[in-house]
């Protein structure tokens, strides 16, 4: 190995030997210090030494970026590392790892609730129902969007003010102050938002990148108990003797879609959005079944379709498939649109997404016309559960029809009720409601296809 004292001029004159891919010229002054010149013209300072009987070689840097003096100093430093019995490559890897650890720790401290919330929703969405996922979106929304119903802009969700905060800043004091403000404006939404935040904090503890950032006391249930008002029991239900007035008032709406929807809420006990999102593909008239998107179960649930409700849906289907008149078709053509039946069971021409969205006003008018206390759409669901007891329907049957989670071990692991068993009790509940309402309804034929 020929060595020569490096000078700036000599280093600039070094060339790759002909016929070789690269040539290393070694410095006589600094042990293990050299210049590698490739056939393509690349020039880099290198260091070579032996450690525990093995040769190690490292690239110091590009000769155009490193001065000779700086490169020689680095080679001398590497020689001291080797003399200490250390591999410079391992030392460099350890330094890189420590740097990355410091950078990761710094990034962890800078993670905001909004950043982690996006990751959380993306990971968990497949485990949730569409309604549950929408709750997370709505409660964290920044607002300022055009309202789908009515005029003006949407308001920020309860969690919106927390989204810009770092996870490490979510202290018990900060969450308590936030909850006090939200509890005054919208206590029910604040309670739901806090519960979702508490579950999110638990998820953070299962992720190494977020573990330990959220103060456990910040999502303690004690904060919600001390801040939020006690939840009042809701009692808006239809009484047995009010069924006649209710059904009579519903028929006066002069809107078959709204009429069937409100009756459907009462007869099925479904949640408001579960029924509103019903598509014709979810309705099986042959086997009298409805597949409903469930708030709890992402796959949804299948419940029976009682005869009277089936007859109402068949009428809606007939109206939905009825072609518009010539004037209406021309109006659609002028807009560049073509007519086709709606995919929604409870369709609405005035709604943005084409389905019924705001039943509250119509239901309020029904209650006024019937002379009964106001009942909410969820009150109709509550009414189904209460009125079902008149028919001595087992509570497990009622819960399964409504989409409640099983509450007992036997219900969760041993009771598997087929659709025909549910249908037996569901038909009984509907028939009892019709009798109390004074509606004389007789299916065209007995059996599953009584309305097909």
C-alpha cells in the first residue's frame, strides 16, 4: 500500500488507476486516512482500520464538501474510537438511534388531539356502525359548513375547542373547564362527547406513540359527575289509550312517506336514523324481513317485517316506481337529469341526500292533532318497548328487535333466536297496536307472503 503525504494540490491530482473501478490513495501522515477515487470521477475521503482482527472501512464524506484538514481530523477521531475497542459504525448507529428517540419524544409531545383523533377514527371505523362513526365526526366537527337542513352554517361540535390542544395538555383542570362551558349550552351532547373522549384516551394508552400523554385524571368519570347535571329520565311515550288518536292524526298528514315512517318507528322500535337510512335493497317482502343498520353492530341487524307495515311499504314502493308525468320529465330534462326510482324507502325530493331527514315537525303536528303530549322520534322507540309489555313479549325478544345489546350471559351465549321466532312476537305486537288503534287490518293471505 503506497502512502503519500496529502496536500490540497496532491489530493486534487489523484486519479483512478486505468482499468479499475476505484482507487484508494492513502495518507502517510494520518493512519487509516485515504481518498477513494472512482472511475466515474467520484471522490470521497475514507477511513480504514482493524478491530479484533477484522478490517473496517467507513466513508467520511465527499471530498468536495470536506476540506482536507477537517477530513484528517475526523479520521484521527475515528482512530481513537477504534483504539478504545469500539466500532465507529456501531457508535454512529447508537447516536442515530438516540437522535431518533429524541426526535420521536419531541414529536410525541407535539401531537394534538386532532392529529391522534384522525388516526383513531381511521383505525376503529371498521369496528363501528355508521351512526357511531358519525357521532365522532359530528362531535369533533369545526363547524362553519352550510347546513343540510335549514339556513346558515353549522356550529362547532363540543370537542372542536379541544382538537388543537396537545395530548399532553389535556389536564383534569383543562377538561373540567371545557366541560363546565359545554354543560351549560348542551349537556346531553357534552356527556356523549366526554364519554367518547374517555374511550379515546383508553385507546391512546394501547398505542406506544401516544401512551402516557393523556393524564388519566383528565378523563376520570368523577369530572363528569361533578360537572354535568344528572341525567333526567325521559318519559315521552305513547299510552295504550293514545294509540287510536295517534294513528288517526298520522293519517291526516297527507304525506304517505312521513306517515309510514312515523308508524314504522312505533311498530319496529328502530332508532330514527336506522329507519331513515333504509334502502329498498334492505327490504325483503318475500320473507318479510328488514335489514337495519345498527348503531352498535357494524353489520346491522335483521328484524321481521310485520304485515301492516309491509303493506304500507308496498304502497311506498308503488309510488316510488311510478313514472313522473310528461311535464315533470321535461323539467328534469331541462336540468340535465334523468328520472329513476329512489334507492331510499323514505325518499324526499327536498332533502339534500334524497331521503327523509327531519321528522320532528311532522311528529309535533301529529301530537297536537291527537291532543297528546309531544313525543320525540326516540319517544316512539321508547313507546314500542313499553307497549310490547302489554303483549307479554319476553324482554329478550323486545331487546333484540330494538337492537339492544344482550345484558345477561344466557342472552349473549345461549339464546339464538331465528327470524321466524322473532316474527311470531313482532306480528303479535303490531296486531295488538292496530287493535288498540281501532284499525281493522286483515292480511290478504296467511303466512310469510301475506302482502307480497
